[in-house]
C-alpha cells in the first residue's frame, strides 16, 4: 500500500506571492566587444607594387644579355710596331679558304704557316654586330649564321710559342655578296 505524501515540508516550497523587489540585474555589464582589426590593404598593395617594381627590371636585365659574348675584333697592328726592337719580324701567313655556305651554317677552313698558332674566327654581319669565336688550335670550324644576312669572315692568330703578342690576320672572305673591309 502506498503511503500518503508527507506534508511537513510544504512550508519550504516557494510561494507564488509577488516579490516587492525589482527584477534582478546582472552585477556587471558584459565587456564591450573589441573592434575588428582592419587589414591594411593599402600597405599590402603598396608593398606588392614595390616588389614588382624592383624584381621585374632585374629579371629583364639578367635575361637580356645573350649567352654568347659578342665583341669587336682587335685592331690590326703592323708587324713593325708590335715586334720588340732588335728582333726581326716573324713571317706568319694565314690563309682562309673560301667559306662553304650551308644556309644557316658556314664551314670555314684555314691554314697557318707556324705550328703553334691559337686561332679566333671573326664573324662580321654586314651592317650588324660582329662576334669572335675562339677556335683554339682547330683549323676548321662551322659557324651558325642567319640565312638572310650577308657576312664576312676573318681568321686571327697568335703564336703561343713566342713571347710577343703579335696578332696575325688572314684576308677577310665574304659570303652572299657582302662587302668586307680590313
């Protein structure tokens, strides 16, 4: 059998009587939200523009130089001015054979009257740049050319067994009707 509820604790239950006090207010108001940090877009764009302004010219400068060194040939010096006094001038003969034009390449062959000559090939484009290709002790060389241009070729040599710095030169040879000057 079920026991009746004990009414001795009824006085502890809250009553529905209205309270004479104002409603409870929190002790402290919540802290105001910190404003969002704004990203300085103008500074970021300015830094990016400055980086581009510095990097792009450097890239263009380093890429604008051709990998092949171009230079002008050394000026012709007469034998009498380059040979030290008291020594007779050396008799060195350089002969460049007629160039063989293959369109985008030219085959060059030459001879020298002294065995220890070091050679350079002067490739002069008519009304254009001149370049020098080092051939060392070779006596034949194939040179790349523009098939639409006129060229002149010349062989330069120095005698590596001699102490003088005399530069010997062959007569220039043209292809495609170029006008060569010495």
